[in-house]
């Protein structure tokens, strides 16, 4: 497994987790969807991985990832937000991709192709994952 240690490994990436009941906003303990940065949205399929919040970590299907920020009900009551260092995002994407627990719901063209082709995510991909193309002139 590639351990990201390059230039962008500590860049903060927003990870939105659809993990709350749409009828009442209560935490379900499962992930339905996940948006990683502004350019990659994943849908849990065929499994809905377990989610737990720990002290400065999030546990997804038993694997722990460092987080720097957590906010419940981000955008609406179905979604929570965690901020992760880029190195943790790379670890998470590689694990989720290998397990086949998510499919691409929407993504920037290169990210879509990489996910579908089993690309091993590296530190160099963090810039594309976290880049906000909408705000560019």
C-alpha cells in the first residue's frame, strides 16, 4: 500500500457523509453516500458501511481515519461533515475502492475513470480531489 508523504499529504479535504435518517435527522450509524472534496461523490453499494465517530477520528467499516473537524447536519440534517488530512483521504479511498463498497454517483471525469478502473490513489491525486473547479475564473 502506498503511504502518502508528499507535498499535499496534509492538505485538508472536506468529506460529507450521508449518515442521518432523512425522516428525523437521527444518526443511523451507516453511510448511504459520501462526497469527497467537491469533485467525487460516491454511493454505498451494495453495502452500507458502518460509521462511528471517535475522539478526533472517524471509523468507517472498522478502519480509523484522523479528522481535524466534525459538524453534524452540514447542509441539511441527512449529512455530516468531517475534515481529513489528504493522507487520510488517500488511505480511505484506497481501502473503499479495494472493498468495492461504493460506486461513483457523480465525479470529475478523471476521478470517475480512476475509480472505475481501480486506480491506486496517491498523494498527487489530492490536488484534483480537493480542487474547486466551480470557483475558478
